[in-house]
C-alpha cells in the first residue's frame, strides 16, 4: 500500500535527524571532531574571566631572561653550577617551604666523575641539600620513542630495580588501558636516591602542537609512575589506594574527571605567584653576606608554599603553546595541576551521550518544522537560536562552573540535519510543486499552491462539493468597443485590463476559472478551503472597481490614444455564495479546473441583472450574510431571476466598514428608508425618500454616465403602483423579465 504524504513526512522527519545525529555521534567517538573541539575549548580558556588565578599556595620560580642576564657575570652562562640549586634548597628549607618540585632533568654529572666514580663538588652539594631538605621532588622522563639505528640498543631497557621499587605506585589499580612507553631518562642515581619522590615531566602535545592534557600516571614495563605534580600530591596525601578508570582518577575521597582517552584535562591558570630566580639568588647572596635589610625577595613569601622551579627564558627551550596562549613556560603545566588538586578545581565534561540526546530532540523538532512548514522562517529561527544559544551557554558554563560541553559535533549535527532536510525538502517540494504549478499555476495564487502541496492532494478527474463563492465580471457594452478599436488595439486594451484584474484576483487567493472574451469567471474557496471566501470575493470586487477607476484616469491622460468609450469603461460584477461543485472536468488527457452548480448560475444572473439597476457590483443575500460585519451594503431588491422560481434578496456592497464614507452612508440610510416605505406600500413616503436618494446617487458617483440607478428604478415603480396597486397577496418580489 502506497504511503500517504503525511506518513512520508513523518518518516523523513524521524529518519534524517536520527541518521545525521547517529553519524555525528560516531564521528565524535572516533575523535574526528576533537581537533576543532579542542580549538573551541582554547577559545573558552582565553575568554574566561573566572577562576584564572592559581592557588596562592603554589609558587613558581622562573629561570627567566632577567635571571640569565643577572647571573652571567657571577656564575657564567647557562647552565648554572648545580651548587646554586643546593643553596636554593637550603634557603627554602630555612624559609619553611612545604616542597620543591624541579621541572629540570639532571641526567648527567655537570662535571665528569672522579676515578672513584664520585660526583663533583657542585653536583654533590645539590644532592646533599636535596637529601637534607626532605621535601625535594625531582624529575624523570618516560615516553614512547621511534626505534632507529641510534637508539636501537636503548629502547625497552629495564629500569633500575631500586628506582622501580622506590617510585613505582604500589597501591594502584588500573581499570583502563594506558599507553605503553619504551624509553626513559632518569636523573643521576645519587639524585633519585636522595629525593622525596620522582615524577614524570614529559608532556605530549595534541596534534596541533598545543599542550592541554596529560596522563596522571605513566606506564612502563608493568610499572606505573606519577607525573611530577602528582608525585608531590601522592607523597603528601599518601592514599591507601589509587584507582584509574576510563573516566576518572580516584584516591582517598577525591574523584578526578578524565577525558575519553584517559587523560586529565589541565585547568590551565593564567595568573601565578612568580619569582625570578635571579632575584632569589641575589637575596641568597645578601643573606650569605650577613645582610638582612633591603632583600629583593622576602623569605617569608615561601613559608608553607609548594615551589615549582622551571624555565621561561627562550634559550632554555621550555616554552609551550597551551590553551591560554603561546610561549607559556612549561612549568605552568605542573603548577596548574597542583593548583587544580589543591582547590579541587577540575573541568567536568557534560555527558556526550546526553548532549547528543538533547540535540537529537532539537533535530527532530527542526525536521518537523522544515518538512511540514510552508516557509523556512521558523526552522531558521530555531537553527540560529540553538547555534547562538548553545555556543553562549557553553562559554558561560565553562567560565562560571568549569563545565565543558561539546560545541562542534552537536552543532555540526544540527547544521547537517538542517542542510539535508533543506535539500530533501527542496527536491521533493520542487518536484511536487512543479506538477501543481503545471496543473494550477495559471489560475490560482502561489500561496494556494503551497497549501495544496502541504495538504498533499494532487489534481484528479472529478469534483467535490463545498460552500464557495462564485464570481463573474463583464465589461459594460463591450460589443461597442470592437467597433471603435482595431483588433491590435482591442487586444492591447484587454490585456492591460485583464492583467490588472487578474492580479487582484490572485492576490486575494481567488481561483481563475476562465476568460470569456472580456469576462472573468472565477471562484473563491477551492481548490483549497478558505473560511473567508465570501469576504475575499467582495473585497476583490471593490478593489477591481477602484483599479478600473485608476485605469480610466490613465487612459484619459493618454489623450487620443484611446476613444472616449475607453475613458468611460465600466465593469459589472456578480457574486453568489452557496454549494458549488469544483474540480477537474474534461478528459483524462486534458482537464480544466472549473465550477458548476445552481449557485454558479445565480452569480452569472446577478452580474447580468446589475445592468437593470444601474449598479456595478451585485451580490446575493447568501453572500451578504457572510460579509455583513465587514462591509457596508445597501439592500437592493427581492427578485426572481430568469429561470428561477425562488426569490432572493440582493445587495450592492458600497465600502468596507472601516472606510466610513459619510455620503455613501447617507445614501444607504435614505435609500433603506424609501425601501421600507415601499415594502409597506406607502408610495408617497417612498417616493419622497427615493427622490432624495436619487440626488445622493449623483453626488456619490459624479460623472458616472448611466441611464438609471436604483433610486430611479424605485421612483418608477412607485409611480406605477400608485396608478395600479399590486394585488392583495403582493410579497414585494420583483420578477426580472430578461437577463
């Protein structure tokens, strides 16, 4: 069984959003959107105004350009003697620091070992200070390297047993896969044997070179090792159990969110408590010389602080691109992680499936509006509202609540859904509308074609009955025009006249049945129902009469181009409302959409009989009952038209209610007073009123050349009835004797 258009619409409105959203979700899970999503995350970091300061407990000591310049006269160019770090550790111990994290890797002795294999004095000084401080945390590297001829013998080597036993995490349970590594760099043995903990300092950037995240624990040959910041935290908190899952890192009562790839998204801070190493060493030098006044750095500033030492100088080569900008010291990555944990200030990602489920609902709504709507206004409003609203909400949630909600993939699904729907709608609608336009385009408005398309009803042979309004027009005395005009001029005149009148008809959503010479035959209320078909028909008549008046002025202004008969052209209109059959009549090969029925014949008779009353728009009481609240009309007569036994009351529409032409209102009221007296057979009173209204007829329609008018008609009847009164059973009905 063939599906109806409604069912097809429902299927399209369900299937396309489901397909597009499903594909977008799959692409998101495969990581295809991650590069663009990462860029959108960077934008949120850069424009974030909240929570940009690092925890004040975290202090960064920077080997910056100023440090290198100030220290060069004293100790020479970089790298500095390692004994300076020993002095720094002693100074920080005295100052009461809680911990010192070295984001510097000491893999080789600064000077060669002696024959006994002992370290030189400078290295030994740093090792001794590290051991005595009890709060030093050093760095090492674990990474995955590409095997080549140079490092062939270094790949996948076992770590020293004492290093693994001391620093691998013993109480860790890993419930997800962590990347395997095949290479490492350890500091000097004396350093890792005299430090509180060791942490990995190697970070891997994303494919675009931006450092955004890290694995908090690294895997090497069955062992798990923390990154530098975590080494301090785990050493300080000493959790009984560490659990690493696919979406979180847990220890004690803390549950840290992880990304889809098991990495921790660093909540990068923009503002840190920074000190230049040059200033610190200058302060140490003054203290060593016994000076306590005018110190560049106050030792009290380091009391109970966690110190992270790293480089920001260009020559030291530890500048990175992060979510907050370019040329950011790498030490800020470690400092930010420390700050995140101390403040429990983590970035939580809103559930990806939940995000897509919400957008699936939005896409269903969008699909319904696109597929069923006549215009794209509402779909476009929804599309841009969701686009801007979701983006704005994403920035707001990140800035104020550190919630990360996807932007790129759901909005891509939204855009693709809209695009596919638009293409499908354009293709199917274009095909169906082309067919409808071929069948109806010459005689109904584009709006009605849209309505037919929405209803999904194709033209077919046969008709249906409905309450509609029939509309007939004719040019008064048109046979005389052919005597005054040549054939080409007559065609030119008719084309101009019919074009103007047909445009008005179509604008009012009337249906053109046919042209018969100068006559326009039309109807309202089919092929699509119009609740106000009678109102539209009468409004069309008034508009056409006004348009003809403007044409007369134009033709007159054109001088000798047109004879006087054209300057005085008048048009009669008849309108009736009732049960009318409309449909495609003819053969299967050639159909004509037309109307039939008694109500149609009456409309034609009303147009013809308008001539006898000297009026130009004539409507039945069936039409009047439906438009009386919107138009001022004068009751004209109760008549029997030729070929009909039943009487009807007819009216002449004068104007819209809101127009309120005082002269026309006076004409109507005076004429109605005469009509009342006439029906009561008060011939003298009726005659007086009709004489007054006859004068008003001329005032209301100055320059209108007509042989008679309704007031004159009734004056003549009054004279006749005074001489020959009607029979006792007179019902006031006037029988028309000719068309």
